[in-house]
C-alpha cells in the first residue's frame, strides 16, 4: 500500500473567463491554444494549436508521430462529430520481423515477447501516424483560421526549445536507457549521455523546421511532400517497412460519435474502438443502482466501483484482453460561442518507440505493440490494419442542445474510471468543475482489486472493502495511478467558461483566452551546449 508517502494536500483552482478556455497537461500548450482564441480562432483552432504545441513542451506523451481521437461540438449546428486518427500498420509488415522470444517478457498489451523487444522499441514498432492528418482535417473543416496561423505558437515554442524542470528530468530519466539506443534521440534528450539538469533548454533537432514546412506548405506535406520523403528515408534506414504509399494512403475517419445518455444528458465519445462503451455501460449501472437521495459519500463510490467493474469485465470478454499501459495527452477547449473540443492523442508508451527521426525531428509512436505478433488471431498484425481498441475516452456532455462540459484524461487503463467519475460528479451532484477535479477518485478495472485514494476517508474505504479488495494509494505525480484529466465547462446562462487540469501534475494547467508572448516562457534558463 501507498497510504502516506507525501506530506501535503494539493488543490488546484479553475480558471474562469468571459471568453474561451484551454486546459491541457502543459500550461504552455494551453497558452498556445488561448493565444489562438485571442487571435480570432474558435475552440477547434485552439485545440489543434494546443495539440501541436505539445510537440515542443510535452514530447514524451504525444506528437506528430502519434495518433488519437477528437470529439467536436458545433454550437450553431447543434451537432457533434468525431474523428478517428488512429495509426495503421505498414502494408508490407511481416511476421518474420517479429520472431517470438520466450526470454522476453510479454508486451504492454499482453502479447508474447519478441526478439529484442522490437515490436515495442525501435523502428519496427512504428505505425503510420495519423496525428497530422486527423488534427488538420478537424481544423480545416471546422476551424476559422488558416492552418499556418494555428501553428504559429507551436513553431515559436519549438524554436525556443524544451525548458527542463524537475518533471521533464523525471520523464526523460524514466526512459533514458531506451533513448540512448538511438543517436538522434540521444542527441536531443540526453546531452552528454545523461538526462539534462533543470534550468536548461533542449534544442529539438529539426522539429521546428518540420513545423515551419507544415505551416508554409500545408499538412499534405507530411504525407505526400518533402516531409514524407524524409520520414520514409529515415524509417527505412532504421528498418521500418513503412513506405511512401502507406503515407499517401492514410486517411482519418470522420463519423458520428458514440452517443450515451446519463440522467437527461447526452454524452459524446469517439466510438466503439475508444473507451466510450465502457464509460456508457458504467454510467448506465450507476443511474440504475445509485440512490440519489443519499448524500455524496460511500454509497456513491460503491456504485461507481461496481459500474466500472462491470463495464471492464464486459470489455475484456469482448476483446479477450485488457489494455493496461500507455502514455497519452488530453486537452479540452471551449470558446465564447459554445463550441467545445475534447481531444486525446498519444505516442502509446512514454517517448513512443524512443526514435526521433533525424531529418524531421519527429518522435515516433510504438503502436505496432497494439497487435499480436502471432498469426491467426483477431488482433494479429496485417498490412494496413488500423488500431481498433483504445482506452482513450474524450467526452463532451450536452444538455438541451448546448454543450456543458468537455473532459478526458491520459493514463491507459486509468482513463475510463477517471473520465467516468468526473462526468458523474458533474452530472449526479451538480458540482463545479473545480470541486469535481479536486475530489479524490478510485481506480477500477475487471479484477476484484480496486485502488483508492486515502483522501476518501476511513469510513468510505471500509465500506468499499466490503465489496472489493482494496489497495490504498496516494494520488502522486509518479506513479500516476488515477489518470491525468483536463476539462472545460460552460455556464450557458451566464456565458462564463471554466477550465482546469490535473491537480497533481506540476505542469498541467488551464489558460483563459488572451495573447501570450512565448519568448518569455524559458527566460532564466540556459541552452544545453553540445559536445
């Protein structure tokens, strides 16, 4: 148990605005989105600006080399749309490249180990990335600004470099051994062969050049232009089977979102391949079994735990396994017109494949590990196959034709419990966004063991222990046991908007609409010299 490690209580305040708000896992990226709002953009422009900015300030979680989902609420049309930009396997992928090795532990998805772990680390772990296609598709269809304008802040942040604080040092240190295997990755993140010290700034290789090229030439440059040529050259030199044709053929999938209901509210999530089904199934159980006349307390958490446990068991029966690991990034945006976005995307693992492609500076995913390296299974690798199961669960709540809130989280198997509890706190008890995000949470999966924050109190924990085995663990910066959420809320009567992000993340934050000078964000830090 991890009941009493840190000796402080942390609370984070929500940001309030008469305009829009952007909330994400890094306040600098949130500021990029808020700046885009102030320059005439809407919530979609802001979300995409924030997402691209994360390449420069939170590169270990997501980026141009990743994939994910976006859910959009269009206020004037009173319509929700979802875009799936999950990655696809190379058309020429071969089982011969992934020989099984019983001495290698199971992969993060529970599949047999592969020689040199090459379905998890390195060039052969990389799928065709969908992030640039999906994000640009959303922005160009539903945004107000030009694509180059949306990338403005991301380019400024990439040119400035990655400011290193203790949290950045932690993220790099956790994967330093794997990053050191690849020269371009080591050059960026391990100056002189070890993690950088705080108060330094890391230059991000050719990332700024790539972002400038996208701004000047458009997103097709990533899949059909000079960037595509550079990507494939680097990938093939490293052993990946991704071809120019694979990039040319990639398309994001737009669809009607999965629509759930909870106590008169409509909940929109990306679809059956996301965590949305588990979210809806858990909330259905809660609505049927929670006595709402009881005060908030032990019975609340018991109903939430039982609903989540039921949903995860059902999910495992359908899938035959659970997805337990992964590092993602979530952002939520709202503008003054009532448009909302909930966006989650990922490299899968922390720093993905650990491969920075030298010609472009793009850090690549390791999503081949989503697939079974053995033939003959529903989840087996196949050329062009799309990632079809995820924990990501970006959610927008709508009532009477107006969006109320957008929430989501990072943290693999922790995402759905976190998103479900926040959604229920807001709907079931009418809590403010700030109060909901500062409440203690539980983490539940398909087993009879649940993890509980000691801040629930002894009485609630004892009540829960009558129904489940209990692991008492604080909500720490690391390990991240209760997910890392970000959300926005709109008071449609008053026209006020609110935003907040994970209280236990030192870099997460919400920023209200306004102009920002990104040249000041790393003042006082020094550039890392090169050997």
